[in-house]
């Protein structure tokens, strides 16, 4: 029987990475179909499965697709994922549309693979910052029972897609000639398009959109809710702050965690050095640059808490387009 | 009686800002003296007190100086501050050389002004990230008794002086032509000079130097020790992570705090809206760009904790060259 895989949102930053990863991992499919909005439809993409013409998502017939990797935004997932499932496909969705649906497993490959079995046609791919953090928090939780965590992010602009990258580059070019003005606050501000405020040589301590809950962003609430769902532990306390930084690729998270019992640095390092898909750095500190283009999430700076004893502070960083999105979706497809 | 003020380290980033602030605030001194290393000595600087020839710190006679603002690094402070004190000057030192000395008051103007009275010739200016955070933490502590805090920083390169700014600009220019390479991790790495790893389009989750204690940096331990000393509360638990970000000016801190009793967002906002030297933003989110060139520390994103109830998460950002360093030193001089 021949197998068909589809990438929906094939021309976006994550979609392109999905295609790249499917090829590099020689994903066992006989046919590939690519979907995008009407604007990108009709173009031909050269792939390991031969040249593929991008189809218009709104018009296309999903019959015959076995697995569809969706990364076209929440609205398109809500509009079209059901159609693909009804036609027989398993949809692995990278948007936040179905993540909190109790009927839809939320899976970090390597952390809660078993959840895949419970799917009813739809499987959700977690938020990119949450996923990066879970690669370290998952194994630690399994060993010692995570009880509370303060998680603060350093999210790159590619988390917002190509538009995020373009905005950072444009603003960097705009601001670059007037460093003195940046020093004393007299530099003219670039006109933001995607983000509400400039990201060039700046940080935006408000990643995501207003959630309506207590001043938190949706991105911050994802860190709380998705952590609990992925780890299967609804009582974990999470204090999130999500911040956009002027970095192209690589989401970092600084987290302080406490467990149901004291955990030493030695134990945490021992657990993390065996964690699947994670690389523990003990001699150097991993940065977003180090994570770019890599499948592994990098962890480092494992330190004991200085106040309330027995906890751990650490740093994790991962390529938000790969493990943070496309790679995990492909890994879920492999599990399916 | 005529009064003389001196700036030591007058050609550095903080020293220049000190001079600018002394002029703008029409500091009540009759004479100004400027000191720097032999390399910069002999140059003439036009000031509000007329042209001043920069003196060689190592050779100069400090007699007649009433107040000396030191910002020339810890080694020079250790070597020369005593000489200035012996000659009759009150030294306000911006380095970390004397901050933990129990005989030396550590003062954030507007937070613990009374500590100035206990000086014996030396007064220390706190670390720039700590100072920014204390502008919010101080008033909250006074109202409700801060018990524990997780503090994570976003520190700009000017915190490392002109060299930090130069390194960010050089690396930005070096990396800018190969955005695709930054996306997939194939871009050539610029050769770092000041920092151990590239800061251009990157974050370095290791600001400061190795402290030798449990993998923490000296910068992180300052956040713990200086918080306790400034607030006069040695039992406060602090979990610090210090991260350098590719921003020119403005240190941000994301903090989650718990107190000896529950604090609501309304109470915290009410306290912070009256806090001296702090501007509370409730409609927009303050960024490093907003803080550059401003005397006030900006606070925003006051949120209730989501896990352990009764705490507050918030964001503060301040110009690290002004309130974070030069302004506070001048404010201490005014108190003296």
C-alpha cells in the first residue's frame, strides 16, 4: 500500500523546515503533497519525491492522505484540519487550535510518546518554548515530580515566521547608523509592522497576544497549560514570562524548578545526560547560535537553588523551527 | 568655601554619563576635576565648569577634592579610592570593590537614602541590574516584606562599557549578510573579543564572570547579596539568572516575588505608582528603548502569580548608564 504525507503551510518558515526534515530523515512515504494559501498555490517545489506543485488549501481534496503536517496558523487549522481527518488523514497540527482539547493528545516526542496512541485523528504539536523546556523538565519530572517552576523565555523572531525575521532585519538596518542615538534615547524609532514595538536592538517583554487573563499573554498561558498537559500533572505551579529578543533562530528558557523532593545538581545532570533529544553542556554555555539547525535541545547551567533549597535553576535552548516545531511534528508522524 | 567634585574614569561610558548628568542637574560644585588612565590623560574636555584637562589617576594628587565619583573598574577603585578618602574626599564608587564591605553603605537613592549617613568616606553604588530591580522591589518590600524572588535579567552590552557596544556592532555587521546562515546554523561565527561567545543576534546566558560558587556568575551573586544589603533583609531568598542580550542600552529584569503576606496587583500598582524615581506603565509595556536616556526606571506587566498565590510577577527596565550607574552616583553625591 502506498503512503502519502502532506505538508500544509508548505511555504512558511516551519513548513519549509518540515519538508527539509522529511527529506533528511528519508521519511517513509511514497508520495508528498504540499498545500498553501491561494497566493502561493501553483508554484512548483523540487523535493526528494520529485517536483511537487503547491495546491490551494481551500480548494484541495484531501482524499488519500495518510498523515498531514499542518503549520498554517490556528485559523486555517480550525477551518481545514477536520476535513483532512474526515478524509482519513491523521493530522499533526502545529498551531494552538487544538492543544487544550482534552480529546487531542499534545505530544513532545521523547517525553510523552505514549500519548500518541490516544489520538482520534488529531495530534497537537506543543508551543515552541514549552517544547524546548519540556525536553529537560520531562525527564526531571519523571524522576522527582516537578511541583513548581518559574520560566522566563528569550524567544527568537523566527517564532513569528518569516515576517518576524524580516522585521528584525529591517529595523536593524534602520537603527544601525545611529548607535549614539540608541545610547541616549534620541534615535528615531522604526515603524513596527508585525510587533507592537521595535525589536531591533531591543527586547519586547510581551511575547504573544493579550490572553485577557490577569495581563498574561496567550504565549505565557501556553507555558502553564501545556506543561501540565504534557507532563500529565495538572497541579504543577508555573510562573511564566515570555519575552521576544533580537535573535533570528533559537528559543532560550531560563527556569527555576522545585520538585516533590530535593534534587541535587549531580542527579539533575545525570538525568539530563541520558535524556533523549537533549544534549547537556557542562563546560560551555549553549546559546541560540549553537542550537540553530540542530535537532537536539541544548541544556546547561544546572545550578542549585540558592534560597529555598533542593531546587534547580537551568538554561535550555533549542531551534524553534526544528525541535520547537517541524522536527517534533515529523517525529510524531514517525510514531504514528 | 569652594567645593570640588571629581570624576574618576571620566572617559568611559559611565564616566561620560556622570559628567553629562552633573552638568544637566547643575550640580552645586565650584570646581570639576577629571581623572583617567595614563592613555587618556592630557586630553581636554569642554564642560559646564570650563575646559578641564584629564589627569592621570596614578600620578594625580587628590588633595582638595570633596566628592569623587569613581567608575574606573574594581582594580582601580581598590588601588586609589583609599588615597582619595585619606585626602579628605567622600568616594562614591561604582565598582563592585567595596559593595559587600559591611563598613561601606550600598545605596540606591530613593530606596535606602538613610544608609548614606553611616559612611566612613566610602559609599558604594550597586550593580546596575540590582539597582533597576530595587527601584520596584524596595517600595514593595517596605509595604509587604519581600521573602523570595526569582530574578532573570536582559542586560545590554553597554553594561560592559564602550567595548561591549563595539563588539555588538562589529558582530552585527559581520553576521548581517548571512541571515540564511543564521537560520540554519551555517553562518560563520564572528571571533569574540570581549565576551566568550558571539553577542550579535544571540543571547549569552552567562553575564558576568565565574564566581566559583555553584556555577553562578559574580553578576548573579550580586543580585542576591546586594538585594539583601540594600533592603536590610539578609533572609530574602533570591534565585538569579543573568543574561546578556544584543541591546545597546537598557537593562531589563523579569521578576517573580512573594511577600510575608499576599499582595494584590492593585496594591502593587498603587505602591509603584508612588515610588520615587520609578514610572509605572499600565497601558503599554516598557522596553529598553523606552528607558534609554531617561532617569526613571520603568515598570510594567504587574501580574498576580498563577501558582503559589499572593505573589507578583513584573518587569522593570532602566538605563544602565544612568539610574543603573551614573545617575545614582550623582544622586548619592547630592545626598552627601
